C-alpha cells in the first residue's frame, strides 16, 4: 500500500496542488478517485473523512488532512522539500498561500467552473469574477517580473499552490498574452522533475 492516499479528481486544481507536490517530491502515493460530479464529496462516507465536504483529502501515517494549504505544509515538513529556507521566506510562503486561497485560486476556480462546466454564459457574476481574476493576475505578474519563483530564486509550496488552476486557463478562457512573467514562471514549473499536467496525474471523470 502506498504511503500517501490522495482523495482527488483530475478536474480539481486544489487536488492538483497536493498531487503535484507528491509527484515533484517523488513520494510514494496513489490517487483515490472522488466522483465529484455525482456529489460523492457530500456522501456520509466522505463527510466522515472530511466534514468540510471538500476535495482534496490526504491520508497519511500521521492522520488525514484537508485544505490543500495544510496538505502542502504537512508534506513540505515531512518530506523536507519546497519549504522556505529562512524565517522571512517561511512567512512569505504562508503569505502567498493565504493570498492564493483567498484571491487567486478562489476566483479563478469559480470562473473556470462557471464557464467550462456550468456553461452559464457571460452573466454579471462571470463578468465580476473575470475582473477579480485579472486583478489578481496583475498582482502576480508584477511580483514575478522581479523573481523566478514566488519567494525568490527557488520553488516552494507557494508556487505549487498558486499554479494549481493555471494549467486549466483555456477552460477558464483566460489568455496569458498579457501576463508574460506568469507564462515564463509556468514554463519554469513545467521543467521541474516530476511535473505532469493535472489530467495526466489524477483520474478523470467520464463526463468532463
Ligand atoms: N480551500 C480548499 C478548497 C477546496 C475546494 O473547494 N475543493 C472543491 C473541489 S476543487 C470542492 O470540494 N468543492 C465542494 C464544495 O465547495 O462544496 C483547498 O484548498 O483545499
């Protein structure tokens, strides 16, 4: 049995953050597919695993963890990689994890869901989300003009978290042409040994 079991589905950028970390770290892991589009994450069985009713969950020898940021933090500690190298960088990693969860992933994931899976058309809500996404992209673009990775010269879990939905940008209908520093950063992430696209790393639903 693998050391880590990741409850996930390939369309999930949040699950991808954990899967990518596991793969980049050469960890012994296996995916456990969650039938998200049939609401498996709201079943009694799944709620026993994660009372938040969210994907991902990582099963480990220390216990089960949910929230991708918590999972990344745990793995960085346990596997001793992709951590901040000093006190300032450690806080910088946390700063960007919070930013990602609040302003970056949250709006982008919802925008992509509405456009690609919900097929809602360009409603007022979609237009609002598009504005929030492009605003946060500008912030990240400015930040990355000065550095190769989120905290500086080396990759950390902040990069792994922030890039979670950026390999689905076609589905979100966001064009990177206006964000060359983000595009270059993504190319750097793709060269890390063990990088794979989310659709190659986790089981995919038949309906997506
Ligand atoms: N902040 C959480 C977000 C997790 C999340 O929202 N996951 C989605 C799938 S990508 C989900 O399970 N949504 C179900 C729901 O919101 O009820 C994390 O980083 O893990």
